[in-house]
């Protein structure tokens, strides 16, 4: 069996709930096409000899025992699967790739390549690796001198380098890729793998190029992708965009039972302003802090201006806070992060820029002053609280005005039909590969719209864009003959993406305004399960205080005569797999894996059975 074959996608959860999504044929078909068209050597996916990972953990890392999630991920990886592991921060993801790299190095002592977006995070990982019994580990970044690159190249060729940590931008450099000519890595690790997917919460364009890097090696290495947060649709997209061979997923239970969830609908911004100080005090008290000023917490806002506004509101009430946003210099951000991580700063008011690399165990609360753009972002941000597994709290302040603001901040570009056609014409007229910069000059289409058009054309196999940023038509004659259809398809795909982003915001509104268990809404979105009464959110505690009466709002129990039970898994002829969320106004509301939440008329469904129970 070669690297282009293998079984369909495996979903392997440590806590098995029988809730795996049906796998789309699209990923498999695209993977086979890519493998078949590549000139590289396809690596074998036959199971490797199984080393004693527990002995490796003891000998190399000094670990007495591995956690079940670590063992499950290592088993998939060492059995020949390109593997995505969705594990919460603090679950030992770095130990997985360190042990896998040691096990897969082979007789040639091939290097493990670790792609990570943050230099500070790389430095921390490097320090830990150098203090262990692992083979030599090094870091490569834009500040590395030419002599260091030469030293690394020699070490890779000589088999004396065990691990190399770098940012994805480094792999766009042909000199970096040349270091591996004749000596491909044994393991290719993608840390913060959600950055690969534009369906996720922190997409990075350079991550999108990693499959091309993988295909550029003489022999394709095994791939381990790691992330703390990824909904099922994002997981599939990560594996697809990496061109995963024999792909598998191991996802831990996403629930954080020590984290109390709550939300509050406010009529206007002035009300939010009045509430932010008392809510911070309430959250600190709920998390067991007698003094809010000594309680570690994060307040998330949507804009840079609001970081200062909320900081001042807290200061007026005697709670000092620092700010953090993308408009600050790198030095300022580094200083603010260091003060927070050390405990010098207790409360930080931040935009979503305060994200990756924040691994602080004793954060007791996360307050959202503004609604985030999606459940993906929200779940990732509240996950910063309670990592020590002690009680923590997350609270959301919501206004309708937040929706419009977030939509304007995050809505994808609307492509112009004439500009799309211009790009297609320019690619067709080019004599072979054309630099993307030249295409931009010829068409005068903005770089953002040009790159997005090329990305969508590439997804349709109409255009190929190299790592050197050169674009050419896959078949110029065919593209020219079908230019109108291709342009229409590009516009349609972009509109679907815009609709999907808008729907994610609607799902966020639904979470904020629901009258039922918040975990029952949140967990299924991330592939988890909920019985509808978690006991650790405001709706459930309110219901318990009312003598277990059903909370106002969404129906918790399935209505009589309903065609599907709440939280049942279903499949739609057009929208694919989904989960039944609610019944209201003569409709059934279903959260679909890729289409988002849709309200389907029950009368129509009775006459047109396009929605059916999923096969177990």
C-alpha cells in the first residue's frame, strides 16, 4: 500500500461517544488526486515497528507515565497515520511530538521539523527539550545568521540534529527548504494547527502553504498536527489542507466542567459599561477569590479603543489592569505578556491578539465585554481560564450592537465580477508561470482580492500557485474556454464563505441569548456531548434554584410529535450531517457541520423527506 491509498479518515476519541461525523468523500478524492499528480516519492504508510513509548518517555523525558490522550495519539501516528490531535493546553502535546520524533527518526537519524507561529513559544519549548535526554534541538528564525543556517544544514545531513523549530514563514524561504534536499524530515509537526483552516478562529495564510512544503520534500514525512480547539469541520479542513495521508483524528473531550459559563443580554453599551466592574468582582468571587484585585483574569474586547475604555472603567473602581492589542509594538506586547505571566499584572484587557502562547494555569475568570466573532473564538478564549482544574468562570456581556460591529470587523471581502474575470484573463494570457506581483500590476486588482481569487481558482484546480509566488493556469485553453463559468464559481464560493461567517456570528448570538443549558449548545459544536443539564452554567443553576423547572427560552425536552430528538444526529440531502438543536415557530433548528445553523420548516419536511436520522 503506498502513501496515496489507505483507509478513510479515522476519528478516535479517548472518550468514545459514538458521535463521529460522517466523512465527506471530498477530502479523500482530493487527497488521492494530489498524491497521484505529485512527482515526489510517496512514503510508506505501513505501520512502523512499535517502540515502547512508555520506556522512551521515562528515558528521554523523565515521565513516569503518559496520559491516555498522549498514548492514543502516539499509537495512531506510529501506526502510519497522518494524525490531528485536538487536546487542551496542558495535556502534554509537546511530549507527543518529542517522543514520536525519537521513534520515527530511523537509522538515518532524520530530523523532526516543528512549525510553530510564536518565537517566544518556540524558545520555551527549546529550553525544555535541551534540559531533557532528547537529541539536539535548535531554533531557526529571521534573526538567525547565515552561519547558523550552514551549521544546521550540516547537522541535518549528518544526522546529528534531532529537532528544528521554526515559523511557517521560514519555510517560504527557498534556502530553508534547500536544507532538507536529500535529507527530508521523518516527522513534520504543525503546532497551533487551527491556523491552517480559514474555517477556524485564527487563520494564517502562510500555514495554508504547508502542503506545498510537504510535497516539496524528496520523501513526504509523516505529519502530526496539534491544536487545542477545532470544531469537526475545522478538523477535516486541516487534514485536507495538509493533504493528509491515511488521516486520523484523536480528540479529547472538549468539556471543561470546572468552568462556570454565563452570559447577560444588555440593552446598550452604557449598561455594559456600568456592569463591567461589578461583573469582574462577581466572577472573582465565584472563582473563590476574596479580593478581585488579586485575582488573575482576562477581559476580552473587540477593538483596540475598547482596551483603554474598559481599563479605565476598572481603574475607576479600584481594579488596576493592563492592556494588550495588535497595534502595540512588539516590545510593548512582550512586556505586557511577561507581566501577566509572572503575576505582576493580575487583570489584562485585550483584543483577540492576546491568544496563542498564553498558558497560565491560575487564570480564574474570562469576561467578554464584546461578543466575539464565533463560538470557535469564544471557546478558545474562555479556555484560558481554570487550566489548573480549579473553579473558574466565564461571562459574556452581549448587546445587539455587538453583532453589527463584529460583522463589519470580520466579514470577508465581497469579490467583484469584473476583477475576477480580469485575473482569469491575466493568468490565461501569461506565458507560463507569472509572479503574483506582476499579475497585481497588470490587473490593478488589490492584493487581497487578487490572492483570494487565485486561492479559490487553485481550490478548483484551475490555477496553480507555487511556493515562489508564481501563478499559472493548470490548462490555459480550458480555463479560457470556461472563463465565465469559473468566474461565476469563484463569486459563488466567496459568497458561501461570507454567508458561513455571518452564520457563525448568528450562532454566537444564539449562545448568548439561549434560555437552556449553555453547554448543550456549545459542546456539540466541538464534537462533544451534553445531556442538556450541565449544572455548571447560569441557566442550569437558575433552573435548580427554581425547583428544577425548565428554564425560559429554548425547549430542553423534545416536543411531543417531533420527528427527531433534541441533539439527535441527522443528515440533510444538501447540507450534510448535523445535530438537532431546537424546535421553534414550526421549524426544527439544526446545526450543520459546514453550513451552520438552519431553521427547516416541519411542514415542508413532512412532504419532502430531505432530512433523515444519521446511520449509527
